[in-house]
C-alpha cells in the first residue's frame, strides 16, 4: 500500500510512505512527476538506489516496516528525505568523513566504496558513490536511518534588458 499526503507547494513537504518492497516504479513515478524531463533519468537512478537501500538494507524487506519519503522544492533545490524503520547503520564506518553537521557525511569516490563492507555485501557499497555523483548533497542522520538528498535545479541566467 502506498500512502500519499500533501503535494509540495512552496515550502510545504509532500509525503509518500510504502511497505518495504523492491517494486518501486509507481513510487519513483510519483516522486519524479514534477521534475523536468531532462533530469528524470539521472534522478530516477539515484532515488531508486536510495529507496532500495532503505527497503532492503534498512528494513530487510519486512513488509510490516515502512519507507517514508518527504519531498519538496525549496529555493530552486529539490529535496528528498528518505527514512526507514530499521536498526540503522554506523555512519562513521562508511567511507568518508563525518563533519560537524550531525546529518552530513562525505564520500571520496576515488576510494573503494566497498572497503568497509563484508565480502558478501561489497556489491552494495557502490550505491553510495552513485548517490554522491547524482545529488548535490547527500547526508545521513547519526543513526543511519534517514537520508537527505538535494539536487539543484538548473536555472538559466536572465538576460538584462536595457
């Protein structure tokens, strides 16, 4: 079941929640409905990776647990906040450095993104680099149960009239 509330207008946030599943096409379609066509393919890949991580790794595909996505357009930036109901992961053990902001981690994609993972999960670590390459901001909370993603809207410079 998919629950939707409040389409984002101005600084309001829309919310979509769904039972943990890997069938994400309808959710991605809803999340990308207002996104310019030229940005959709790239953002679909990034959002799919983030949603798969929340459902599969966060909630262990437990259908009794939900993935909740809040989304908005704020000052020419698209924002998505993806939360799962899992036990979280140790953000400090992920590649990158923890900054002063409790939500922010950074990742050097030149490093092996799977280095911190057990061998049977090493394939999954590549998703972190995908997120960092697609989105302008990628931030986790300290518990590792919430991910904030931001993509800047491309704006054209205005022509000056004389």
